[in-house]
């Protein structure tokens, strides 16, 4: 009886550990995908800035196309002490922002 109780407690602990492992894996998948999407959006911004010589980028928001419709993006452009340099921050969000489910990438464009 005692051995059965010990085995039962051990099985419950192992099951909860498995659930936690699945949650961590899911979060890591979202972080990786969001980072790649943010890098893509930053590259698009850099190309746009280089294509329009002298033109300033503007802030923007949007969603990604299929199959990444769960992810939203936000671009914030701010000026710097140097007039020819812009600070660009790309944020990719999924789920709830208050749960810190987002990735930020910042770059300076000349």
C-alpha cells in the first residue's frame, strides 16, 4: 500500500513536469518565430529607407500574412541627435502584451 502511494505521488510529479516542459517548448517556439519575423520587418524597413533616399520612415502597425496571423507588428521611428540617423524599433507581439509576449529589435538607419 505504501509503495503504491509513493508510486502514485511520483507519477503525479512526473506528469506535472511533462506539462511544464510542453509550456516551455511552446513559449520558445513563439519567441523564435517572433524574432525571425521582427528581423524580416526590420530588413524591409532598411530596404525602404535605402530605396527612398532622404525620405524618413514613419511609425506603423499591422499583422503578418498567413500562416503568421497570430503575430502583430509595430514599428516606432524616432529621431536621434544626428539628423541623418533614425532609431527604428520593431516589436512583434503575440498573445497578451501584459504577459510580456513580445520581441523588440532596435536598429539605427542612416
